[in-house]
């Protein structure tokens, strides 16, 4: 598995509720994303930062998702994102009581 962490700056006039609405508007994009296992939205209103943490099945699917069109979409919607890819060799899932590797 692979984790992608995306962060971007948001306008100082965006409230937590406005940001949550913007996030909710985009949820449909992720329901059929090839290889996406889970996405968590992030926000830190105090530092004007938001983003997401994505868990993908393969690096190829993660990189394919974050192509130039996706980066442009994020840039237009919020601001230019910072994107980092990480190998995720082990997951501890306390809901299912599983350790995945």
C-alpha cells in the first residue's frame, strides 16, 4: 500500500464549516477512484492549511490519480498542493482488529 499526503494553503476567510462543505462537494470524485482504499480530509484553519491523506493499493494508482490535471484542479480550487508519496508496509486497523501488511 501507499500513502499520499497532500497539503495546500486555503484563504484566511474560509471557516471550518465552509471548508467542510467544499470537501463534501468533492466526495463523489473519490468513490470510484482506481486503487483508492481510503481518503481522510485534513484541515487546520489556524494555519490556513488543508489537504488529504490517501491510501492507495499501488504506487502506480497513486501516481496516476495525481496527474497534471488533478494538480491543476486542486490548484484552481484551493492553491498549488504539496504532494508526498510514502510506502505503507503495515497498517494497524483497530476497528477490524487486523494488522495488514
